[in-house]
C-alpha cells in the first residue's frame, strides 16, 4: 500500500457524507471491491420494482459508515465497568499485542480520513486521567478501524445477482457431490465450498478478504495499519456466537462481529434504508438517529458482551424490526419477485454446465488454491474473479437462450431476460390458500428431521414442471437462558435486550409489536410455487397436498 492514497468523502443519499480513510481507499479502489458496483444488492427485484438497483458497493460503504456509529455510540452509553472491560480485552487481542499505543495516532489524525475516525471525538463514561483518555482513544481507534474494514468486506464474496445465484451454486455443488462417481474429484471451487460448510458468499468472501488484505500489505505499510487488517480478518472469521452455545460468553471479537452480522447491526441498518428508498417503501424507514443514540454495550452474565438498547430507544427498535419484516414480505416474498428468483435459479443451474458457469467455478477454485504470499498468482486470481459481475452472468443467460428447448427452461429464460409472462404463481398471498394447510406446511418446513422429505418433494414437483422457492426468515432470534426474568416466556426471550431501570429484559417481552412479528411470519406460506402460464396440471391445493401427504 503506497503512501500516495488520500482520504476522501462521498455524498450518499442515505447517510449524507461518508468518510473513506487513506488506508481504506486502497481497498475501496481495488478491482475486487469495485466489482461490487456491478452486483445488484436487490437481485432481480427491478423486474417488479423498476428502481430497485442499489449495488453491493454502495451498501458496503454505508455499512462501514454505520459500523463506526454503532460502535462509538454503544461505548459512550456503556456503564464504566463495562467500558473498562472492553478496553482491557481490546488491549489483550493478539492483533494488538505487538503494537505500541502510539501506532494508532496516525488513524486519529485528521489527515487519515477527513477528520479522522469517530474515536477521535468520542467521549468515555467515567472520569479518567489524560493518559487514560489517550489510551482509550487509541484502543477505540484500533477497534473502529478493524470493524470498518470488516464491514467493508462483509459482502465481498457475493456473486452476480447476489443470493439467487448463490443458492443456485449451493444446489449445483450438492448435486455434483451426489452425482459424482465414487473416488472421483469434484472441481476445486465446488469442493472448497462444500468443505467450508458456509453459504457460498461467506466462504468466498472470507477467502477474498484474506487474499486482498495480505496482497495490499506492502513493506511500507505502517505497523498499525497491518494490525488493523489482521483485526478485520479476525472479526470476519468468526461465526455469530450467541445462539451456538448454551453459555456463549461472547468476547470482544464476537461482539465486534455482531455489529456487522447480528440482530441490530450495520449491515441491516444500511440496507433497510437503502433498499426501502429504491423500492419506494415508505414503511421501510426507521428512526436511525434515535436507535443509534440508544445503543449500549452491556455484559450479560450468560452471553458476555452484546449490544442492548436503552428503554428510551424501544420505539426505534420496534420500527427497525418492523421495517425488516415488512420489507421481507413486500420484496423478498412478493410472489412476482419470488417467481423471477425461482426462474433465475433454474436457468442458472443449466448455465453452470456451460463454459461461463464452468469458468466461474474454476475462478472460485483459484481463489481457494492460491497461496497468500505468491503475489503474482494472487493478483491474477483476484483480477480474474473481479470480472464476474451481473453483466457477465446476464450475457451467459442470453447465450444459453438460443439452444434452450425444454419448455420450463425456455419459460424461465424468457421471464428473466425479457420479463415475459411465462410463469404463473399458484398462490400470491396467504389468503389464496387454506390456513390450516399453511400451518401444517410451515411446521413441516421448520422440522429439521423432515429435511430429506421436503427436498424429495421439491425434486418430485420439479419433474412435473412445478418450481418451488422456499422462504427462510427469522423475525427475531431467541436465546434459551438457563434463568430469565420472572414472567418471561421462553419464546419471548429475544436475543436483543433492553436496558431498563429493573435491569436487562428481552425486547420481545416488552414490546407486543416485536412479539407479534413472529406470529405474523407463522401465518405466511413459507414457500411459493410456480408453473408454466398455460399449465393445467397441479393447482395450489395439489402442491400443498404433495408436501403434506405422509
């Protein structure tokens, strides 16, 4: 990373001015990050909502901006003893131990980013000596700089058209494993994804982050910035801790991860406002300023470090959760948007057998196979992967169209490429299907022991020309504590806590609005089904019966 990079600001319609520090600009300007300009955040939603064309690139910048705000606000509102514990743990992190505190001063300088990090202007709970204030500011700068890079990188691995192609790739990898002859090797890209056990974009993103950061750490890069890069990777490389252990005891790294990938995080904080604006969803707005102003870092006896909300911010938290649930219903679960997604996935499975699809899988394999310190091969692998954007995959679908003859494939391509009315939704909304059957269907879909049964039914329906797209959504996560406040039902024991005068209480127990979102989700069909527009085969009841029959 050369010293020529300069900080700058961009004008953003959601957050106003967004600062980019000099050490961040090198990464922002890298081809692998610039690729995200040409990857739609909203997939194929523009076929239903014409202005829905926000990019993963601008969303990543917005998430990076909010990561600073979430972190600093949470610490400023924390109890002194919690803040003390936070700074002590940051100081003990492996990425920080080789440093001198003064190594962080460059990050606090106005020259580093049009006013420096927010850490340069933060206030800390309690009264401290000037030396302690300086120590805390430096430690916060380290945590903030690493968190910002983690937020910038969190979507780096998204493929063209985001989740729809990633679901298709996951299916393609699973199918390849099932169909492979005993002892035969899968393509490197598919094998790496299967071994990771992660969704495709997470596995690819983690590997890209490591390669990009190591590739950009040159000999003249300051010790402080190198440590910040390492912290960013350490944050990304974790999985959300809270729901994975009986007593998770989340440490500082886990908490920083949750500010990018959690219940109330910078990722959701940005995309809800950004996508809502593009789609024209007035209901997607929430009170960002009130929410941020009431975030607070707490240390729960069972869960460790976590983000809570002061009770004064409960109304903002309610609108945040309501915005997420309503946006999911109106966009992701809009039957036409789901129809386009199902068609895209079906057609993309075929593209993975064509030269374009094979090239993408090969490029993914190179990302996982290249050695970090082999600079020339790293640059080649990164630059190649940077060419796989929406335009690339769109052209692959166009090239497939002339040779397509299977009626369902033709219909899917015509819908995706030309928005032709070639498919028909067997139901649009919950009022179109019997309520008792929806309840039984959702219970089946939520049963982990019925996974193979559900998959077999979907495959059987596909052979009969019925495309099924399943919706997975959790209005809010719960945590099964061993002990909980009196009167709190386990189903209302939400992961997000409210700090009240009587202590920490689950948000769902205090808010009927948040609590009701779970019941509303239960009433929605958790999948959609589509057939050829002129089909006279199975109807809605017939498809539901296929799933429900023993």
